[in-house]
C-alpha cells in the first residue's frame, strides 16, 4: 500500500469519473448509482473547529474506498459542512490522504470555484 496521487480539478464531484464518489452529509447513505456514498461530515464551530472530526471524515472516506477495492476516489474540496477555513481543510485532508494505508491510487479533489482550485493546487504542491 502506498500514498495515492492527489490532484484537483474544477467541477462537481458527481460529474467526475471515479470508482467511488464521497459526499458530505448529515447521515450516511448510499446513492442508487452504487458508486456514490454520503458520509457524516463535521460542522465547523467557532472559534476552533473540531479538527479530529474532519480527519475522521477523511479516514472514513479512505476506509470506504479500501473496502470497495477502489482505485480512484472523488472528493469535494471540503468534506465538511459549514465555513471551514480552507487552509485547515487542505492541511488535514492531505495529512490523512497521504498518511493512511490504502489501495487507492488516485484521489480527485473537485473544487467548485477557481479560487478553491488554486488553494488546493498550492497545498498539493507544498505537500509534494
């Protein structure tokens, strides 16, 4: 097992090809297409967000991908609810994605705005 390649693109997670699409939500559920799952996602609270809960959401996504034998996983740029600081999200996400043993070869992070895309691209470059 090794760290997956992480890349970012603009769009909507549901429109990106991947073995597994993970979306944030209040309750875990499976979508009819069989490749999309919704996992419980932490909500940001001020002044300090629950970092461990955000890390747990990324770990759960990795565990689901591993359990399915997925080679690719699609995630939204923010796997949480509420206004999480993007620098904190990218730091936590990349730490978990690169530090969790997995069979996933590629993680595609999908940003819904050019500004978020740029911030993710910078974080990925710093982590390399």
